C-alpha cells in the first residue's frame, strides 16, 4: 500500500539560501542604507542576469506582471494582440490593461505552446503584436513566430515567466522576440521573493523601461512620461544574488526529480508527458501530466482529489482556460486543443530541493489511485 505523506507536499516550495548567507547580503544593505531605487545589489544582480540569461539587456521589476505590462507599454501598441488562453491570467491582463484586445490562438498538443500554424488566420489590419507564452518553460516555435511577425510587421513579446535558463540550440531563450518577461516569483525556478525582469537585444528600450518603472521620472525636476512604480528593492535583489549562486544545482536536482517521475510513471496507462526536442535545454520548472480518463480510468479532477487524501497537493495549472473566465467572457475563442488540455492537465509537485524518495512515493500513490 502506498504511504500517505505525514506533512503536505505542495506543488512547489520556494528555493531559499541559508539564512546566514542571506544575512551577509543584508549586512551590505545595513551598511549603505540604500533600500530601493536602483541600489548597488540591484545593479549587481542585473549584470549577473545578463550573463546568465545570455542577453545584452536586463531591466528588473518588482514582479513579473509589471514587467510584462511595461514591456507592452514601451511599444506603444494599439489594436489586437494574438496570445494564448493556456496561461496564468497575468498574460491576458497585461494586454487588456494596456487597452489592447486579446485574440486567443489555440495551442499544440505536443508542448502546449501557441500553435504557430494558426496565427496567420487570426491576423487582420488591427493586429499589432503577438504575445506567446513559453508555458512550463517549453519554448515556443520562436523561428516560425518571428517569420510571421516579420511578414506582417508585428511586435513579439514573450511571456517567459516560466523559462528562466531555458536555451534553444545553446542560445538563451531571451534572445528571441523583441522583448521577453521572466518572473522571479517565490514559486519560480529562480526567485527574488517577488520580482521579474524584461530582457531585450535592442538597448533602445532601456531608457523607456526605466522611466516606466519609476513614475516617468528622468531627473530631480523632470517627468518625461506617465509611469508607474514597479522597481525591485534591495531585499529582493539580495535574495536573487544568493539564489543565483545555487541555481544550476537546483535545476539539476529538478531534472533528477523530473526524470524519476517519467521513469516511474511511464507504464501507467492514460498519463501523457511532453517530450521536448534534443536541442532544448530545459529548466524543469513544472511537472505537467495529461490525464486521459478513458485509459487512466479516472478524470484529472478525481486524481487531483485522491492525491489530496494522501497529502499531495498538485495544481490544475492552467484551468480554467482564460477564455472561459468571467473576466474575458466577451472574447470569442476557437481553441479546442487548449480546452482539451486545460480539462485534463495536472502539475505534480516539483521543486529544487525535492528528493527522489518523495517523487517515488508520489508515483506509488498515483499507481495505487489508478488501480483502485
Ligand atoms: N505569466 C505567467 C505565465 C505566469 O505563470 C505568471 C505567474 C506571471 C506571468 C506573472 O508573474 P509574477 O507577477 O507572479 O512574477 C502562482 C504565482 O503567484 C504566480 O507567480 C505564478 N505565475 C502562478 C503560475 O502561480 P498561485 O496562486 O498558484 O500561488 P500559490 O500562492 O497558491 O502558491 C503555489 C504553491 O507554491 C503553494 O502551494 C506553496 C508554494 N509557495 C508559495 C508561496 C507564495 C512557496 O513555497 N512559497 C511561497 O512564498 O500563483
């Protein structure tokens, strides 16, 4: 019989440095008394992230959502934006709150990212941009999307919230599109407590993004544009600097947990996993499994509820589809694949400190639920 966990296993667990190590960074803050507004730790982290993400420009934000909002704002867009409904609602809100109309494109069964073959059918004279999501850190078809964008003169802003450290053919995922947004939220592969960054190759965006996140202020007596307060503070930057020191180790550990899941669940009927191409360096940010009721014998929701009885708290990322929410009830969507996936997907627990023993126990539990 599979064993119930004594303490709850949640879908993720924040990566944290030792308290003592974090305190070393805090000591620097106490020395300078600079708590926010582009302080020394902030500057250091931005530089280190440019190296790690292999991109010439990184601008950090208080959270990923405001980063995405400012990335869209920086381009001064008007009209319709093609995006995916299979995401966290932040993506769609950032589009809508900029006065733009989201147009939902379906996703692919192979990796759940935007189906590039369906983009052109959604383009009209009002289309100004594409906002795809590297969902679960699975890279979109960046080449094809760029081809379409070039053909129709559209901007491409990637929601790369899940894609920290992901590479395609050795190139950082931040290389692609006009701008990309990474989330550094507590639940992400790399965290700064709350936080995020916008990355871009074209250095001309830097001035605008820095203005947008600091009330549009360019000097003590100059306010150039209308802006927000979306600055990352020094305590967040300190967490980022400390967490960045162990990021490769954490990703490696995630990989071990991820591959253990794949091996142990391979024979369970009705569970489908994504297989990415060999040219992709993954970050193993999520462990999505698609539950096919006809073969598994239970629905995704039944598995979700049964896991909770064993103290395992998976999450239905991403259900409901954004196009089915009250907030976007007025937006039409023809997205059958996204609907199919959203109704069946479940993210199993996965985090940087996860042990193989924990994964094996979860797999035993899943096998037991399937056979009951
Ligand atoms: N675009 C996409 C595609 C996104 O997924 C997100 C964020 C964004 C944009 C916006 O980025 P940010 O503005 O957030 O930087 C979580 C996160 O709050 C959210 O950041 C994330 N996506 C989304 C997918 O997941 P919830 O409501 O599921 O979080 P919560 O509080 O239920 O936490 C999940 C589990 O994580 C908990 O069961 C325990 C663990 N946890 C949570 C927190 C808050 C920790 O271990 N430590 C913590 O501090 O939204």
